[in-house]
């Protein structure tokens, strides 16, 4: 007789999963971002884990961790900056409604961007909602600063 006990240990899930369309690793996002940005009934959110695909060449924006469900830009209320980084009419800052063109024009006139500074102050004052308004589910400042750097 054996004294060994069999225990089923939980299988750890990866922090990132591959996009089913381009097979690149996406960033995990909270379901709240999907609830906020989907232009579809939220009962279509059928899974607990979703990932963001930032690749501009890929039509998929969000996909479930088990790759059974995808959402494209056609399913969202807004265009996604990462999918159109050169489109001057796409929001780069979703909280304060700054478009790519706004940031580029500001940086071209000023040599730097007052918009980036305004966003920084607002973030420091805890006045942003990037976690539910920005399709990437995180702060836009890196994107805004990248735009400014691009023309400097």
C-alpha cells in the first residue's frame, strides 16, 4: 500500500497569449476595456481573459485567451491608434480627446508638445481613465511622447 496522494495542481496560464491572426504575443487587458469600447452588446464578451493586439497589419484588436473569440475595429466605438499611427484624425489620447494631428501640429509649432505636458499633469492629478478609454488599456503618454519624438 502506498502513502502517496495524488494532487491536481493548477496549471499556470501565460501572462500573454498569441493573437490567432498574426501569432504575435498580445498584452492582457481587463474585460472592463471591452465593456467600455465595444459597439456591440456586452453579453458577447464570453470569456474571462482578453488580449490586445497592437499590430497595425493585423485586423484583430482583442482576442480571448483561448482564441475562440476575436473583436476587430469594426466592433469598436473608436478607431485604435496602434492600428493607424499615421492617421492624423485618430485619437492618440482617448481621455482628453487629442488626435495624432493635434499632437504633431503642437510639437511642430512649439518644438515640444504642450499637449504631452498637459496630459502628464492630468495623469499626476489622477484625472485620466486610460484603463477604460484607451484601447490598449494603459496610459497614452508613451504614444504621445513617441509622436513628439518622431518630428523632433
